C-alpha cells in the first residue's frame, strides 16, 4: 500500500470519492481523508489497494452523518474540509446535444447534491469544496445552484454559521494539467471568508478569451501538453488497446489534434460527414503539442481522445493525463479504469484548490507553493505522426452532407419525434 507523500495537517471528509482523484490532490496539498464514501465496487477496490483511508462502501443515502463522523474518528465541527463531486449527469451539457434539454433536478441522481448539503449541515466542517460539471451554473438552467444557495442560507440561519459560497468555473489546462477539462467548483468557508477568484497559472488560451484579457496575467507558465505527460511511456501494443468497430480503419487518416471534422466540407480531408453531425470526440486524436481533450468515462468504439499512434490510451496514460501519481494504481480492466479515471477530478487541479483553501481560509503561509503534481515541461517535441490515406471502403461516403441543423434537431432527436 503506497503511503501518503508527506505529513498531513488537515482532516477531510470525502463523499462520492470515486477513484480518488480529488482526494489525491488534497492529500498532496496537506489534507488527510479521514473517511470516504463510495459505492462503486471498482472504485472501492482501487481506494483500498492504494490507501488505508476508512471507506464506507455504500450509497450516501444509506449512511447517517453520525456513522460518517464515527468512522472518521471526528466530532461535529472538527473536520477541516468536506469534499465531493456529486454525480454530474443530471447537469451535463451532453444531454442538451441530443435532445436540447436534460432532466436535471427531476433526475433522481440529482438527490446526491442534497445529500452533500445534509452532511455539510451535520458535520459543520471549516470549509467545503463541491465539484460538478459547468452545466450546474448554466444561465436559465441553474435551479440546482439556486437550491444549493437556499440550503446554505438555511444552514447558516439554523446553526449560526457563516458559510460563504463562491462559484468557480475552471479549465484544468489553465493550471498545469495536460488536459483541457472544464468543471465548476463551489467553495465556501464556515467563518464567512470570501474565497475570491482564481487566476490561471499556465498559458492555455485555446478557445478562450484573448490573452490581453486580465484573466491572463503576464506571469503565466507554459501549458503542459500531452507529450509532457506521456513522453517516457513506452509504446503499448496490448490487444485491448486496438481499435475495433466500423470506423477503426479511418482514424489513421485523421491528423493529430483533430477529429472527424477533418473529413467534412469545412476540413482538410474528404467530405465523408456533415459538419457537426457527430459528437465532438468522434475520431478525436491527441496531439503531442497540445493538452489532451477531456477524457470521457464511457467512450464508444469510435470515441476519443485516442493516442497519436491510432490506438486507445492505456491505463497509465489515462492516469498521467489526469495527473494521478504513478504510485497510485487504478484497479480493474481497461474499461473499468477508463470509467474511474474519466469521472475523476485532475489531481493537480485539486492540489491547487487545496493549497488555496489553506492559504485563504486557514491563513496557512506554508501552503504558498506551486502544486507538485504538475508534470515537468519536456524538451523538443517529436514531429506529428504521418497521416494515411482514407481506406477504399470509406470512399463511398464522399459527397455532400448537410451540417447539423442545431440543438435538439439532430438525427437522434428526429428519430425520437418519429417514434412518438
């Protein structure tokens, strides 16, 4: 069992722990997980194989706050931090792509947010950090956020606490993670301390505001790319990494850093597909010079990002892109590893947040350092892999293809309307 990297100063309660990506970052920032709640069997196996954290392997809805405190060996008010990422599917943007909406609070999985707030009320930690997808704060679809704000206000009134709440929307690549992954965080202090904002530390501006914006200070460090994360891993020819399915032989014709859009009338390849008629990660390939695209938890046979060598990513490569330490082994077959890692918070981003919580909420000057889980910048990049011609069997697709007509009007939505 791998020991923690250093002496830990603070105690954390962890809910919806998953494979431990958030906890590992907090551990690196000086927080000890004194109790964890996780019901997924693969995740529980991973946690127990790597750490001696007390894990309650059941649904949070079956666990009382008293049981949590007893298992963690703490009293109400003693925990320094409550962390967790309630399942994000009810608030996911992916639901809008196909149907134009999502169930959100009507989805039974949204009850996990209320469970997090119940534990906050009963355990009264000094601070809390809740992670979720950015869909939680979409304008006009923020009922989940409004519920959280109202519940926090009720907790403060009944317990005479002063919990603040700050909304942060962060892209992990802006903080040295070799992966473009945007998530929302809600962070608050029991003592009413305002967390403030969090400026980027690394130069990742792809798809964001111009670098002249105040969001991008002059002191930005170079962003970390996929090569920085994977450079020293040997080529993996395991059979489980081979692509299979209808589109497997088309991937070598897609350049590094691109996806199926390359093979549309607006790309540089052949017009095989309609513009934006597929999910953005269809035939998506890593580029050595760029951070990875967001890792998904349950990819289909043609869902990337794929390695630039035209194969799936290995378990260790997935962990590297999430800045999970090499000493931490995610357990299970590749599909189980992908699900665990794809649902995790990048550990280096969690470390950054943990250090900032120590500095801002606990006035701990020792925490004023850079995260240690960020990979080092490597030397000169190898050239991009050569692009191969489109195989003969796909040439029948060449032709005119209509672009996507808009949200809720695609092929899947039209099929549902016909079925109804």
